[in-house]
C-alpha cells in the first residue's frame, strides 16, 4: 500500500473517518531518528494487505496537528482506530515493534 501524506486538510477524512486502522508517522526532515524510521514505516505500508493504512505527517508543515496530539518528541507513531488513538510509540523502534503496534489493533 502507498504511504499517504497526511495534512490538516485530509486528516479528518483519511485518519479519523477511516474504516481501517491508520498508522501515522509524525516526523521532520531534520530529525535523524525520523529518517531512520521512515524506510521501516514504508516497508510496513508495503506489506499491508489493506487491513490498515499508513500516513506521514511532517510536523514542520502541520504544527497544528502535532500540537493537537501532544507531539513533543519525534519520531512519534500513533495508530488510530475508529477515530481514536489506539496505540502509540515515541522514538526510533525496530520493524517488529512497528508491526506489533499495528497488529495490536487489527
């Protein structure tokens, strides 16, 4: 599955109103750990069978969204299910942990 770019314009539709759980990666281009986690998030998205979606929020561009969800440190992964925060993780984590975050809500 393709990784979506999540913005304040499409957040409601793509994340909060999504029928499937959504893994959202809050990141920034200047963040080293974010750059390390990004390809892992991409791999998890590619392996998705459609049972969940994956999106990324650039916190520099979407400060309002980051603030709304209390993002103080990045990378910050949140899994949304039925419009609610179902799971989250802060910092660089290995691929199995990212997969676990998603699988825990499927």
